[in-house]
C-alpha cells in the first residue's frame, strides 16, 4: 500500500533548514521578500517560498551551504545506516535520475528512498563544482517534460521537483550549478542521502539485497535503483593532475584562483560535449571563472584533437548545433592570419613531461582529456545480467534477471524507439543520454513499480 504518512506540501527537515537560514539572513532573504508579491502564481506555498529563497545568488549560495552541512552531519548519517533494511528502496548515485526517481516515488505515495552517494557533495555530474563551469546543452524554457525540439516544453525539466530550473534564471543556456541546485533541493525534499558511501558490489543472501560499501560494510535493501550515470573518464590513467587533466579535473580547476595561469598553449582531446565545454572555458566564452583576468590569463593557442569536428568556421556554422555556434568564429583566422583555435582531425595520446604535455612532438602547457566515460562494473551488476523493463509498451529501465535491481539513466542504454526514430530524435546519437529523454523514463519506472515488501528474493 502507498504510504500516506508524509505530508507532501510540507518542507522536509533539510528544506526547512534552508528556508529558515535564508529568512534569517538580511541579504540572502531579498528573494523571499520579493516573491511575496507573486505567491498566487505558484503551484503552492512551498514552491513559492523555495523559489524566493534561491532567487538571488546570495540565497543560492546559502542554500547550497546549508544542504552540505545537513548532509555532512555524522549522527544523521549513522542513524540512516542503522535504519537500512529489506523494506527500504536504495538508489546508488545522487544525480538527476536519483532525484527523478525519489520525487516520483514519494509523490506516488511511497516512502522516501535512501540515496547512497560515493562523493561528499550530492548532486551528480552537474554538482561536480559549486561554481558554474559549463552551460547545459539544452535551452532554458518554462514548461513540462518534452523533447528539446518542442518549444512548448522544458528540456531541463525534473519530473516532481519542488521547483524547476527555469525558476532560477533567464539565461538562454543555464549553468551546471542551476541544474545541480534543483537536483539537490529535490533530493533534500524527497530522499534521505548518505554521502561517502561507495558501493563496490551487490549480492543477496536470499532475503532482499545487500549493497556492499567500502566504508560501512554490507547494507540491506529491498530494492536497488542503480543510477550511476555515465561512469568515469576512460583515460583517467593518462592524467597526472598537473599538465594532463581529465575533464572533471579541468572543470574543478576552473573554480580555483587563476585557473589558466601559465596555460598559454593547451590541447583538448575529444570533440563531444565535454570537449566543447572545455574549449569554451579556454576561449573565455564559458561561465566566468571565480577568479581570472583576460589581461593575465588568455590562452594563446588551443589545438583540438578530434576526428569528428568541422575544421573551418563555415563548416562549423553549417554542421554544429546552435548551443555551440559561438565556438565557430574562433576557427577563422584574423586579418593577419593568426588564430587561437585549430581542429586537428586525428586522435592523439599525451605523454606527461615535467611541466608540459607532449603530443606528436609538440609540447603544451596543459592537455585536457575529454575522450568519454566508462562504467566501472560492480560485482553482481554486470550489464549482461539485465534485460529491458517495459511498462505500457515502452522500455523505461533495465531489470536484473535475478535480483530486485534496476538500472536507470544513461547507463541503462535504452535504445531509441521506432517513434523516436520517426521523429528524428535518433539522428543525434547524444540525444540517447539527454536528461529530457531519460528523465521521464525513470519517472515512469518509479510510478510503475509495486511497493517494496520485506521477504525472500525469488
Ligand atoms: C560535462 C557534461 C555535461 C553534460 N551536459 C548535459 C546537458 O547539458 N544535458 C543533458 O541532458 N545531459 C548532459 N550530460 C549528461 C549527463 O551526465 C546526464 O544527463 C545526467 O547527469 C545523468 O544523470 P545521472 O543521475 O544518471 O548520473 P550522474 O549525474 O552522473 O550521477 C551519478 C552519481 O553516481 C555516483 N556514483 C557512481 N558510482 C558510484 C558508486 N559505486 N557508489 C556510489 N555512488 C556512485 C557518482 O558519484 C554520481 O554522483 C552531461 C555530461 C557531462 C559529463
């Protein structure tokens, strides 16, 4: 039976802590005061107060800090670990899909799932940094769920979230931290989160499932939702943390002081979304770093190693989607024949030298590896142990054939349906992992699964 003990209109303890802290701060509370005028325009008082609390950058920063403090509390963490049992649903990972699943589940009348996150900062890929370091590749629009090409819907919509990303800013393309905040607020309202909990394997003793953690040993659950995202950088073994960085290492560096100091010539390897975001940062057309000045830190030369990118400005304008158009003009030489950005249509592997990175006999101050991600296979969760889980004729997740475990999000690798092919959505392969496609599927899973009941795994 669905659980009716939660009052869904009330803030959770974590959200209440945010609202109280913002209300008590004379600067951060300006958004709360301003929103009062528009209260009737919101779906309810909670959405109105929360929007007001995070409307200004000061409110957002304070909310972010309060959530970190809430989730870092050790006595709360210990109590949650003790509460684990075969009547609970557990989600591995705390990104976009964890938030979608938790919100839909609770709004469907079921208890809050427990989220196990290996990092200390919940929120997944978009919460990698607490300062904006990349822009989303889908436009910022109001509206409900729908594909990126549908002007009447919001491709950044998080089903069930107490507020949506479009409530945070007017930018054409929002920063990663906007989406991260929505994910974190959703988890704060609809889930319990344990940080520093790396799952290393999943097994069963016949009653429920056990998630093996590195720090807390085996934790019991009645069902596991595996929401581990795209995985970790393929080439992380090539990185040396100084002159050769993975994409996440580079993005974290952009939040520090003078992140481009000494980086006059840079190589970027890989032409996907991560590579394009790295090149935007290096050109100075990504989100502004926390502390940087063009007069001191302009990168003079960017060599971009990729076999699938246009090499000229003209081709770029014709072939590349709107979001990344501004990169194209940097492929055009100036009137003296100089240009900062060059696409080299070949693959490369950097070698770390003291103080530089070497590629094909050329040295660079920095090389950024944007060559993609790979899932780490956990014991008991090999991809071949899963089959599609279909509801109402649509595959929405992958289901383990023996254990009550479901894979959701990009690593469920759900193939395009015939309708998606007809609509042209399959023409762009990266659409397969876009949250506007995978989010509603995860919501459909959360709305479809029966309640978890403690008992033997059959
Ligand atoms: C730089 C970049 C930009 C992107 N931009 C967009 C975009 O604009 N639009 C879009 O739709 N998609 C974008 N994506 C794709 C994006 O990753 C997904 O759409 C979305 O973030 C996936 O959400 P998720 O919840 O599945 O995974 P994630 O957000 O990656 O979260 C997975 C979480 O699982 C945790 N985890 C992993 N292994 C374990 C373990 N063993 N134990 C415990 N925790 C674990 C991780 O620490 C992480 O917090 C981008 C990806 C990257 C890398």
